[in-house]
C-alpha cells in the first residue's frame, strides 16, 4: 500500500460522507499544493487539515470534474 493510499484510508475513516476523498482528489490536491510535499510522504497529521480546507473550497462542479478525470 502506498503512502497516499494509507492517507486515503485514514482520512476517509475519520471523515463524514460529504468529506470522503478519492485517489483522483488526492492527486489533484498534490498538484495544486505541491509546496506542502517535500517527498512522496502523506503524513496525515500535516496534510489532512490543508486537504480538508482545499476540498471544501471546491465547487460541486469542480469535484465532479476531478472525479471524472483519472490523474
């Protein structure tokens, strides 16, 4: 299991349905917030809050567009 997959599992376990993530959303988050990543690590304690803030700032249309694209 990759570190991104571990982050995804932990985040989704802690989150309500409306904040559930997908691998596509995580990939887009990493692209848009590259400065948060020093390497291929996905530390839940450092990235979860920025991810939630980023995710909640997206419109429904943006979320749907990201889900449709495989990154």
